[in-house]
């Protein structure tokens, strides 16, 4: 019996030792075929490529002018507003601030209200032409930001305006 026990123990030890042995990985060498050059060199590509995005010129819109104490758009300025609207439609990302201005005659409160009406009449024109109202905003400066200095009709006429500021 002791002999059987000794035999079983030796057999167990032999199995444990052989079961835990590590096998070494045999490196596999494959023959690699050379790769054909598919694309031309980068230098050649760069010469042939034109820029996709061109720098946009700043969008400058024309102002419109108003008669004394008026806020309706004169017929002579409708083509100006149409041209402005077309330029805005060609740049869907552009936003516009319409500034209403007045000459120095009248009270400050009156001129602020009149400047707002002038800006609103221009805004309404653009909306009617198809410009999304969300792209348009307006402000009235009344007489606070004159374009021309002077106490004469020529200076006053230049100050009665709606000024377009592209944002």
C-alpha cells in the first residue's frame, strides 16, 4: 500500500510539473510583397488644390435717407433696399442691425421715437422682401450720433437716415 501511495504521489508531482511548463512561441516569418504607390506625393497634390473656402469680403450695405419729420421709405431708396436685401440673402449667416438716426431738431425723446420708426420701416421692408426677421434687429440713436456736423440743411439731410451695420 505504501508502494501504491508513493507511486500516486510521484505521478501527481510529474503531472503538476509537466502541466505548468511554458511553451515558447515560434516566430512565424511571412514573405511580404512590396506595396504599390497609389497616391501622388503630397507636394503634387498641394499644387493642384484650390482653397475650398474663400475669404468673404465684408458686406457693406447702403444707408437710406428720410425727409424732415418723416419715416416712410422714399421711392428713390427702394432699389437701394432691394440691393441690400439681395446681398443679405446671398449671405444667410449675416445678421443686420438697423440704426435709426435723426437730425438735431426736435426733442431728444421725439427724435428717439422717430429714429425707431425709421429703423422699423426699413426692417419691415426687408422682412417683406424675404429676410428672416430673426436676422434683423434695430436701435434708435435719435440725434445722438450725427453723420455730419453742421447747423444747416445739408448736414441735417445726411443725419436723417437708417444706417445698416452687418454683424
